[in-house]
């Protein structure tokens, strides 16, 4: 169960990060753009965590 939860959270964070980065880019807000990039990285890490849990059978 943890695998799917982590992958879903990762996807949501990545999508939110893409949106933040785009808004920051269009508005010239470098801080928002950087937040978006950071949130995308967080999402990628969560998805990777979910993949590891899936490979190890949720034992991590």
C-alpha cells in the first residue's frame, strides 16, 4: 500500500512543481520558479521511494 501512496504523492508534487515553475517563469518571479523546481525534485524522490518499496515489497 505504501508504494502506491508514495507514487501518488510524488506525482502530485511533481505536477504542482511544474505549475509553480511555469507561473514563476511567466511572471518573472525567480523565487516561485525555484520553489517549483524544488517541488518537482521532491516529487521525483517520492516516486523513487515508492518504486523501491514496490521492489522490496513495502518492507522499507
